[in-house]
C-alpha cells in the first residue's frame, strides 16, 4: 500500500497598522508582503499538491483499491489491485496522485 503524503504548509501571518495609527490616518490597514515573503507565499500556494484526504479518488476508483486507513486516517492505494487506469489522478482536485511507469525489475 502507498499512502498519500501530507506536508502542511504554513501561511504567513498578516501584518497591519496598529490601532493607534489606524485612528490617526486613512492609510491602508494591511501593510502587505515584502518581495521575499510574496515569492515564498506564491511557492506555498502554487506548490499545494498534497493529499487533503477528500477521498474523491476512492469514489471514482473502479477497482475499489483506494481506501482510508482506519488507524492513521490517511488515504492509501493498494497497488496490488490497481490496474493503472488513471481515473484517480484525473479527478484529484489537488493533483496529489501522479501516474508513473513501473520499471521492470
């Protein structure tokens, strides 16, 4: 069995003006991100290809080889029964499932 990997990414904390400065002017409340923070945030958002355990893949699997592990709660794919149709990869909203060729050993 292969488990879907979960690596949660943390969001940046929003910065803003203090309440004293907000009362004194009409300046923007949120100060925004620095260039480095913006690049890191973009990488975090665009790199979200992790399993969220939505089980959409299991609903569409014709072989019923995608299940949730009762002890860990993770979604697992039983590769002994999977025929490799790729439906799970096509319906995964996060793109967490990728189809790769198995090498001959």
